[in-house]
């Protein structure tokens, strides 16, 4: 009986985890201050970043893919997703804000 409960709890935990992984990435808002393509870095004055529990500020992020930097330019209002990868904060998605 106990084992069965444990098993069903485990299954639910796994399903919940898979659900989270498939959810849309949390998008944060910001304004681009500076783009440095050669070192794949971007400076964003950002609002609250909920998934990182970070208040608004201006800071530099790494960019996962250089091609992301072709879609935006300094002064643009953007929506972006940033996450922790190997201890660095990396922008994995960015698009002009509507
Ligand atoms: Cu920040």
C-alpha cells in the first residue's frame, strides 16, 4: 500500500515537471541599451524578471545565439526570456515588444 502511494506521488511529480518544461517561457520586458555582437552580449534595461526573482535594473546578459541579435537594435522595447545556464544569465529568446 505504501509503495503504491509512493509510486503515484512519483508519477504525479514527473507529470508536473514535464508540464513545467513544456510551458511557455516566462517573457520579461525591457529596453535594449547596447548590443555587442562580437562577444554575444546585450545590455538591457529590464523590468522584473519573474523566473529569476530579479527586480528591474540595467545589466548585461549573454546571448545564446548570435542570430538573436539581428532581430533587435539599441533603443528597441523588447520581450525576452533569460535563464541560468552554467551559472551565467543567458538570453535564449528575444523579440520586439508589440
Ligand atoms: Cu537584472
